[in-house]
C-alpha cells in the first residue's frame, strides 16, 4: 500500500505540497487544508502505518523507516514539490528532504511547524514510555487530547499506542547531518506552545544555505490548525516563484 495519497489537484499540477502530520495524526488531520491552495498546488497527504485506514499495520518507531517508505513514492511524482510537516512531521520532512536531495530530487521548499530545529537537544523529558496517566496529562498540556477518558477502552488503547510509537520515533531521533539543504526553509511556531520555544524554531535557519523565514502565531502546540488559512497563504506566497504564471 502506498504511503502517500493525492487528495487534491491533478497529477500534472506543477507543484505538489507533501504534508506529514504530527505524532498521533494521520491524513485526516489535513482534511481542512485541501481547499486552501490554488489548483496549481496539489496537496498530498501522507498516511504512515498504524493509523486510520492503515491502523492494522505495525507502527514505525524510527524516522528512517518513515523516510524510506516515502522516498520512492515521492520520486515518482512528475512535478516539483515542497514538503510540510508539523511537530513529528517536521522532523520526518527534514530527513526526507535530505534523502530526496541525495536521490537527485531536491524539494523546492521545506515548511516546518511546531518543532525545534533538529540539531537542538531536547529540553523536556521524553514521555513515550510514561505511565498512562502521565502521558495523558502531558498530551493535554499540549492542547490536543480532548476527553480521551470518555472514549471506549479499545479506542483509547489504539490512540495511546499510536502516540507512544510516534513519540518514540521523535524522541529517539539522533541528529547526524553534516550538510545543509539547498532549498529555502520556512518555520511556523505558536507563542503559547508548551513544547517548543520560539528560539528553538528560529534555529532552523542553520539548516539551509538558501533563504530562511519564520512566522509566529498565537496558540498552543496545535496552533497550525487554528491558523491554517494564514499558514497556507504564507506557503502559497513562498511558492510563487516555482508556480508558472497564468
């Protein structure tokens, strides 16, 4: 089963925007993003195993597994492409950008949000192996859990197992890159994000020998959903130079 699903835009769109979700998220987390882009930018949602229509498949627990699964699919796209990832997805998108460059298919832009720069050491205690009450408390602090205790035990087990696997993938990552990316990087962050400090996000500038920009928004760790219209608008403007004029 393919790990990337094209949900908007024709296969001949001049630019594909490949979106990688946060820990615990799937393709559905980008449902409300699909109508925010012109038809010249095809939105591609990635669906990693262990979630939604791939819930029965084993989770990935290392960034390299996710990257390897996506590289071949993306190289088949007959267009230029950009990458966007939030939180865990930003880390996957970063490593994916490097692997695609090595394969001769460099992205035209890397967009990241809600994640410290990959060379920065974690400033918070890992939570992927925390007790269930502590894990739920930590996730609630981020702003994205809702009332999970009111759900069925089966659904709660599914959600927490997925989140633990994704957090393990993210928290056990070791930075080892010695080169910078040739594409511009744009980073987004929330001023009330309890997980990432603005300075940690602005440190993404060290990973491009092209241009870097950052944009701040109000909100917690999931600010990107609250401000998706504005974030999409920033992406469209950033891609103006690679989208053919009408």
